[in-house]
C-alpha cells in the first residue's frame, strides 16, 4: 500500500512543479487539466505527509527514551505510544482514500418518492419526505427542479419526481434509497392510536448524453393536458409530456412546467437517469439485487429507516443509529445521518478489500 501512496505523493509534487512552469501557465486548458488531476490526489498526498511526520515523531520519542530514565523516560514512551496510535488511524484513513471511488458520486441525481402502505397517511408521509429533502437541498445549495408531482386531495403525495443538480448530490443522497417507515398518530385518529405507514425513495445518478444512447424510434412521445388541483394550475393546452421507452417499458411523465419544451427536457433527463440505472444494474447482477433490496415494495416489514413521532426518534436500521432530532431532521438536517452511513459504507468496503487481498 505504501508503495502506491508514495507514487501518488511524488506525482502530486511533480504536478505542483509543472503547474508553476511558464509553458503550462501560458496554456489555460492544460493548466485546468493538471489542476484537476492534482486536486484528485491532494488528500492522499497530504495524509501521507502527515503519516511521515508522525512516524518521525514516534521514532524520535522512542529513540530519546532509550537515553533517559525515570519520569522523563515514561513521558517519552507515552508520547511514542500516542504517536503509534495516531499512525494506525492515519494508515486506516489512507486505505480508505485508496478505495475505488463511485464515479457517480460527484453527479446530480433524480429523486423519486412514492407513497407505500398506509393509504392517505402514507401519501401525507411522502409529502413530509418531499419537504425534508427539499430542505436538505436548500442547506447544501443543490438545485431542486420538479419533474412531476401527483398530489392527493388532503395535501399528500402519491408520487413526486425531482431532478437535483449540484456537485456531489448523488454521493450524499444515494443512501436514502429504500423504504422509509413512519409511526405516528394521524390527525384523523380520534382514539390516539399510533399508525404505521411507508413511502419508498429511489435516488438515481444523473446520466450524461454520451452514456445513454437514445434512439428516437424506441421512444413514443405523448402530449396531454396537465392535471392539477384546479384553478390556475389547470393547463388548457397540451404541454404535459409522457415518454414511453419500448425496449425497457420505462414510462416517464412530466407536467410541472407550462412550457412543452421544458417538460420534454426534464422528462428526457429522468428517462436517461432511469435507463442508466437499468443498464448499470444489468451489468452487475449484485448491484441490481442490492438496489432491489433497498427500494423494496413499500411493505411495512421492509424498511431502512423508521420515523417515530411519539418518541421524536429517527432510527436507521442499516447501521443501528438513532437520532432524537426529529424537528431538525425533517427540516433537512440529514448530514449527521448521511455522514454515519457514508462512514459505515467506507468501512464495509475496506473490510471487503482486506478480505479479498
């Protein structure tokens, strides 16, 4: 491992020198390319420098301890052992940094929320999740772009599809895919009984045009009038779009915009994301099985997370973490949970790579 890390650190130093050379400074395209290349390995190079510095401190402490006695010797040995523990932690961090990165992590994504088991209460919970993710995107400054929303008469949502733009949006939100379960007393419940209902969430990475080739003869485009809650939301012209992809049977609808062109653009973005996810899943049956287990059917017994209103508790069952910050969490305060999920994911990959080596 350290041979590879040393090579990366040397490459980082070489790129730093090249970036300050006259020929590169005079070529903006080359300077941008090399800057990006250096930025990708900067964290590994800096962590390796920290490791080497800590290693020198440890060696120095143990070496000095050999020539001392009494209290001073004990202090130096204590310092040396502390450095050894820090070295072990830095080594683990370097191993994590060397793990292959998910190429999709830096992309935007498509977020799909659907009401599951529980009738109208499930639709109301789907709307709560919709607002929660909207709040999270506002905090992270991700762009939130509605593709399609199917609302209920009582203010819930049967389905919502949103495009989210911003560097790293998929990498942060991908852990949200799965069945979310809520336990609470509905407003319509006269006897105060707690009801359980679910909603499913799917997060798909944004696909580039070059990655998903679309043949026009494989797609049927239907135009229809937008439906809504009535009043000003009713569109009297056919601006809504429905795309049907014949080879896969995937159907995408977009009716949020008043412009037919904008609806078409949004619908194609979602179609590309779904097709990218579909073909990626076919390439790796293990990934396909994993996604199926994550998204599930919406049944109450399948869940990745439970939102318990009476106890103000959110529990993620994949990592056994419970938070008691319901109000902030539902307002978009997801970072603590997502950070914990990302950490557990990295540790699992590290364990897997060590077992395979």
